[in-house]
């Protein structure tokens, strides 16, 4: 395809060179006919000039459009790594929030006074249940990549529609603000800073070595805290029973985010497939 385009570009360049060579000849003949008042020849020469200018302008416009389409094609190809990364985030989000939900289950048991849950496990679980991640992108990023002009250069209507749909989607629904709830804020006001730091250092977010964009959360966290320190933190949490309701609301927000993740994942994988087949 590109070889054919380059061949066509050579022909276009030839047309422009031919027009530049012919223009002075036509002008000299036009001047001579004006002096001789040869109106028939003058009319013919004017028509030739007008047609030549028209054809030259059309060829130039066609060439510019062709270059823009090629630019758009290259941009679509370059989008594939970004789309792959997004799909990876969606898979990671499901795993990450399955871990925080498991911690939430333990935290609920801690508030209920389940003897199977130690004070240390309770405090760790209450904190880890508040952990969140976000996709770190927005519709503005897509708009910078693909403006309205670039969209018009996508000839495949279904592909154009798929890009437009993803561009105009509200990425805030799968980002931090949607899960930055009161529980996340309030539980961190109750747990002492030293304990929070210890949990983050030992069991906090860990970037995947193969793909730093993927963040994982330790499923089984053990700190071996002094009994009196763990007991004091657990007591402080139990003295805030409203945190139980806040945690339920937080889990509902996470569930909403995950439903949006599923919807975005469908759009992303569909766009990836269309780019590959285009």
C-alpha cells in the first residue's frame, strides 16, 4: 500500500513540475495574443490556465488528505500498546479489588468480635480494605491523541465509531475519585501513623517486575506487632462503629468501579480487534 502511495506521490510531483514549466510559456502566449487582440486564443489560454490551476489545487488537496490518512493509520497502530496496557489494568483491577474485598471480610469479622480474628489481623484488614488503584488516564488524553480531524480520517465507520466511543467515555468512573470514599479517609484517621507505615512497607502496593504499571496487593499480611499496640489500635477501631457502614458503602463504590471496568474492557478489546483487522 505504501509503495503504491509513494508511486502516486511521484506522479503528483511530476504534475507540479510540469505545471511550473508550462506556466511561463502560457503567460508569454497570452501576452502575445493580448497585443494582437486575438480574443479566441486569449479565451482558450485563460481556460487552460483556470483548468490547470483547478487541477493543481485538487491534486494538492488530494495529496494532503492522503498524507493525513497515512498519519492517522500510523497513530492507530501506535495505539495498540496503550490499549494493551489498559486491558492489563482492567485484569489487574479485578485481582486487586478481590484482595481488598477479602480484607474487608476479615475486618467485618473483627468488628463483630470474632475470636478467630486477632487484633493484628483486624487492624491490618481494616487498613488494607481501604486500598485503591486507578487507571491514570482520561478522555482529555485521548482527545490530545485523536482530535475531530483525525477521527474524520478513519475510513472504516465501525472503527471510527469505536475510537469515538472510547474517546468520549468518562474515565473518572474507573479512577481514584470514584473509590476515594469516607471509609478510606476515616479509617486512616483512627489507625496510628506508625502502624499504617508498617503495613504499607511490609504489605502495601507492589509494582509487578515485568510490568511496573501493574500493581498488586499482598494477600496475607503479617507484622508480628506487639500485643498491646495491636490491641490499642483494634479498640480504637471498635469505638468507631460507623466505620462498618462506611466500609459497606466503600465496597459498593468498588463494585460500581468494577462494573465500569468490565464495560471499558469490552470497548478496549473491541477497538484493539478492529485496529488489528483494519
